[in-house]
């Protein structure tokens, strides 16, 4: 089993289309070698107050490419929790953002 780490979208040095092209290249090479993709781990920074356009596009792309039957093999997770301010209000807002991600149909809602 292998784990492939790809650059995130909204990268400073690469456009979203370059990143997608790199991912497609890696997946094509895997397929040619008989290696099948068994899952996707999607990371979302919990500090992001808004869901970026590229994040929405990526989720839509995952939904379209993988299909509903692959949803059980998607792991949706939030990152950067140690960077959330330590006061209770900040942590509570971060938890609310995570719940909103899971309940918003245009983002994780359809995948959950």
C-alpha cells in the first residue's frame, strides 16, 4: 500500500490546473502499473473561515470522478487544529466550522 501526497490547491507556485495535471499523471502511471487507488484523504484547514472556490471545485471533481459508490473510501478531515487559538470561543468556532463543512451540501455534505 502507498500513500501519495499531492500539493494542495491554491498553491503559491502552481496553478490548480497544473496540480490537477500532476495528480492525473500520477494516477495514470499507477493504473498502468496495475496499482489501484483504494481511497482519498481530503484535508481542509480548520482555520479557513471560508470555503475557497478551488476547494469547492476539488470536492465537485472528487464527486464526479469517483462516483457515489466510492464515498465510503473518502476520508474527510480538518487540519491545523494546534494553530486554533486556545481560548474556548475560538475552539468552539472551529468546531462549528467543521460541523458546517459536513452539513453543507456543496462541500462535504453530499459526501457524508
